[in-house]
C-alpha cells in the first residue's frame, strides 16, 4: 500500500508541475531565470515552513547537514537555473521532451550506484511512457528555433540534477521526514538564488510587475514548488527512485492540456493518445506482476 501511495503522490506532483509550466510561460517575459527561481523557491519555502514546524517529523541530523546543503544547491539552486534558461533557447515542446529523459537517467544512476536493479519490465514501461510524451508533443517540433540544441542540452542537464537528487536524497528523507528535509533543502537553494538575483538587480525589476504576474508567481511558488516538491519527497520516502521518476512523463502532457486552457494552445488527437500511453507506461514500470501464482518478495530498495 505504501508503494501505491508513493506512486500516486509522484504522479500528482508531476501533474502540478505540468500546470505550473503554463504559469511560468505566462510570466517568463517579466523576469529572468535566476529571479524566477528565487521567487519560486522563496515563496515555496514560506509555504512549507509552517507545515514543517507543526509536524512531528524528525529534523535532519547534524551529520546529514552537509549532504542536505549539497543536494539543496543541486536541485533547488542549479536545477531551476538550467530549467528556466533552457526555455530561452528551445521551445516548450522540445524542452518537455528533453526533461522526459529523467526516468532513463534516474534508472541508469540508480543501477550504477546499486540502489535499484534494472529490470526489463521497468525499462519497457519507461520507454512506453516516454513514447507517449513524444506522441503528445509531436506537432510543432519541426518549428524549433535556430540553436535549439543549446536549450535541449541544458534541459537534459537539469534532468540529470533531478535524477541525482532523486537517488541521493532518498535515504536522508527516510532518516528524517519528507516535509522537514524538503523545507531545509529548498531554503538552501532559495537563499542562494535570492542572493544572486539581488546582486544582479533581478528582484528590483520584478517589483515593477502587476498583480496578475504576482498571482502567477504565487501559484508557481505555493503549488508548483511547495506542494509539488513536498509530494516528490514524500514519494521518494515510500517507493523507488525509478518509480517516482517515471511519473515525470505526466508533466509535459499536463503542460500541453493546461496550455490549451490558459494560453489557447491547440490540443490534438496526439495529446489524448499520448496521455493513454503515459498511463500505460507508468503502470508497466510501477506494478510488480506475480509469477507462477505467487507474490514476489519485495526488493531491498522498495
């Protein structure tokens, strides 16, 4: 039951992340990658802190602080810079496809570090889910701007940051708690981004934006940051890194659907069929099928 709850939390996290992409595109012209990341995780930290203080979870031990700061800098510091900057050079569709390499990267990292065994069923499920993303975003890929490969590479680098965080943070989350760990890790990245943005004058410029932009900033911070990454950490504490990472294939599909509603972007048959393939792929990668009528023994990484 804990495995199923973890997978559902990861899917919900990715779905929220997909909707926040549309909100990010709405405000991307009013700020810069550093400042947008500072606002996202600064607001997210403010939203998570009261919940962390009210919960009875253990706070990370002093021996884990160095690892926590490093992981916070990796995921909540470097990741948003790469993610936001990539969309300057490439289209949202190509960026989403590049980010969907996360399941394969996580699976490879987890196998190399001997955290999670690589099985044919997981590999097949991940490939089907990624094929669903490719199908959902098929239209418009031929209209990529010149030099889009720079953005594609930056988005894949962002996906690698997320893959490493997903694998390395799991034991720390289990030793403390999803809320407390995410709150402190997010605080690390937010402080770094706020300092860099203030030094570059980004915070001063964003103060001139209107109320509609600030509503979008609030949604990105509270839903797309605090809630989404809490659910991601919650999932990592209950199921394997690959099973969590494969849910990211929901992200670009939800981004396309939300974009159709919020930004009047077209949604065709390929999005619907892609969503079906994504759901099928997640099921194949996350469900353990019985063999010879007997329930399989859970693995040590589950």
